């Protein structure tokens, strides 16, 4: 089994934290993992993208070819659409529906929403609103990971949830619980 995932967003949104959690879960499950360098500027406001390749077999490259990604997980709708050429025709996009307008010529929101709605396999949610509703305003990225959990398939939601505890262990039990609650909110969204 394999899963090729593109993570996309803007610097400061927590894309690298999502990659860390998935990587930790894969390592603990004995699943092979390759991760490409983050492209773009990982500082706050720059675009961030990462390739994660997970497999029960040997992985020879850390880059995902165009048309081969199984899943795009994006903190931002425009960034999700930027990587559509890499998505397999049966692949899924899991994205925030809220734009992060960090450029003066940001595309029209209605046009972006329509482009996403025209795609065959998209899950979109206003994750910032869900984060506020769950008293976890800094955990929108973990809500997004929860939304994507069932599409990752090679790892179970429980393996990802356990990884959250390991990744945030140094920050204390309260932070672990807040992030696991955020993950659960994303996992249960739309059910």
C-alpha cells in the first residue's frame, strides 16, 4: 500500500506540524516515508509545499510526479488549486475554505470556491471557524489533519491521534488534549 500526499499552505499556518505528525505516525507504524524539501518561503506569509510519500514497500524518490498524488491537504484554497496538476484523477483535496489573502492580487473568492466545487473529490470546511468553536484557535491545522485522516488510509486516525500526543508531549497535557480535541473535531466534521 502507498499514499502520496502534497501538503500546501502559507508559512505560519502549521503545514510542517502536519508533516511532523504524519511522519511520526508512519515511523511508529513501520511504514516507509520520504519527504521532499519544503518549497517556497516557510516564513510567515510565503507559500509552503511539501511532498510526503508513505508506503509499505521501498520508496525510491521523495518527489511526487504530476498526476500521481493521492491527496492534497491544504490550509488555503488557492494553494490547493495550485497543486491540482499533481493530483491523480481519483485523488482527493482536503482544504480550508477560508482564503489567506497575503497578496494584493488574490483571486476572487467565489471563483476559487467554484473551481474547487467543480473538482470531483473535494472536502472543504471553514477550519478557522471550527477552531474557534472548539476553543482551539491555534489548532486549525490539526482540524484539517482530522478532516484528512480518513483519506490518508495507510495510517489510521488512531495512529495519527497517538502521534499528536508524542509530537506535543513537551508542551504538556493541556496542549496535547487541545490538539487531540481539534483533531477529533476535524475527523467528525460533516458526519
